C-alpha cells in the first residue's frame, strides 16, 4: 500500500536579484555582437537601448555610461529574444535572419520594426511572442 505525503503548495516568496552593473556591461558587450549579427545599425541600436546615437557610439567604443533600471531591462529582453531564437532555430543564421523577416504575428512587420517602436514594451512584445512559440520556460 502506498502512502501519500503532503505537498507544500504555499506560494514561495520570490524576489529577483537585481542585475548588477557588471552583468549589464557584459550583456551590453554581447548585445553589440548580436546587433551586428542582426544587421542592426547604430541608429537602430540607439533606439533599442534608448540612448542618443552619440552616447551609443561612445558606449560601443568602450566608454560605458550608467546602466539604469530601464536599460538593464532592455538588455535583458534583447538577450531573452536571442535565447528564444537559439532554442527555436537549430541554425543560428536562421534566427539572426528572423529579426528582419516579415511576420504575420506582427501584421506583416518585422520583429525589428516592432522593437524600433522604442518602448520597453515593444521589446517585451517580441520576447513574449518568441517565448510562447518555444513553449515558455
């Protein structure tokens, strides 16, 4: 005879650890490479990161500025988009090209065009779409 044991179903407290400046700097360096692979120019990159173009170019050259909460969230979402694409596509090139391809889910717009709306929520929209396509977590 099998005895059933009680399972703790009480919600656990969750407090995410904030992204450190060192982690944000590492994400920024990775995103610079990713933008190259996505064929994103400096003006577009500046919009995606909500930076003036001149500031973006200084950061890109290694003179990093302050990583505020919004910028860390933008970097995190861009990395999440990259991760989802790597899971969905076996060949990395297909994932890189997907960013520039028209998509019915975005009314025929490219994911890049959606993200270039400039709002954090535009990045989140693309990430949520990809996360749902790949099966969530």
